[in-house]
C-alpha cells in the first residue's frame, strides 16, 4: 500500500512512529501542500496514493485534499470535516444542535465590536473564531482585561464563552478510529504547574464521557480528532474539538493510526464526511 502524509513535518513523533510501523511492508510518502513545488494531484507520478493523512489545516492544504477527494482518493480526515472544526462558531452550532455537552458560545465580528457592546457577564473566555496556530485564547475578568485584548486584537473575529469554574486541568481526549486515549493537561487559562500532561487512561473516565467523545466523531465526521473537556459540577463540558491532533506520548496511538490508515487504504474503512457536504 502507498500511504501519503500531508504535512510540513513528517518527523512529528506520532507520524514518525506510525511510519516506522508501516514501512517494513508498505510505502510511506509525504507532501507539504504549502510547498509551491508540490504537483497537482492529477499530475503526480504514479497517480494518487491509496490513502492520505491530512495533518495540516492551511487553506492550500484543504484545497489540495479536496482535489485528492475529487480524484477518488480517501483522505483522513476529510477536507470538509477538517474545515468545519476550524470555525469555532460553526463548531459550537453543530455541537449544540446535536445535543453534545458543549459550552455556550456567542460570536462577535471583531474584538473591538465586542468591547463596544460588552459581554453579558464576566468572567468570559475569548477565542479567535478561526482556529489556527498562535490564535487568541484568553480569559477576561472585567472590561479592563477586555480592553487590553482589544489593544492587540482589535479586528479579530472572536467567539465568547462563559468561564466555567473548574479544577484548572483540561481532560484531553484523543480518538483514532475506535481507540480513545486520554490525559490531563493544565489549562492555558490556569496558573502553569510543572509536569506537562499527566497520565490518564480512558478506563479512568465515566462511560458517559466516552460516549460523548465518540459522538463528537459522528457529529463532526472525524476519524482522528481531539476533544478538550472540563469537569464542571461533576459533568463533562466540551470546550474545543480539533482535527488530527498530535497525540504525543500516548502508548498505542501510532499503532492505532497505522491500523486505521491500512484499513482505509484497503477499502475496509471509508473516511467520514459531514452530512452537509
């Protein structure tokens, strides 16, 4: 089988480990869709690969993935599903419409607009509407804090969520096919502590939490994804969903990814696609 990684960083630990598992019997290639030298998929030597793993979310990468899908190549995750969870407004609307325990979310066209009108109540969490590297994620406890954010991000489209009192630790859940991996990571909104991600297994979590996390994949048509959960009053509250996370240091994750790639390449698994597509 030919497996192609769509990424600028094929040496990422998860991808490198999965590649090492696959290469004894299969051919693993990689392309950076943002590299001007990457050929149009229709003109690539040897034709499309048997499966593509989309671990990049730039507009050019999404266009490249769509072109591959038009040619009949399976892409994990699909371009449409990847794009859907980059828009935090669409993410919240989709999740809440499906009945997922997702945090209430409002949208403002710019942070300056939000500052002019003011949120309904403080404290709030303010995030860039469009998820990307080094985007805005911050807590504002009062109007002064919001003005400080507006001084740096005045024209930024944002979503606004009520701050929910919690332990300061995010439950990080990662899903690869039918496998769920877990960890505890200090929230970026909380006071930092040493130690990084704390070990956690899916067996440590209530079954209802795992059901909600698996439902995220069905609702958003994702095959490889991450879910950030807070525990609020003993219940899970989803605050973010992302496509193809890094899943660093989780035992069994490279094996799960390699297995999913092969099942997809062999036609035993079809990538999920949002129902609206």
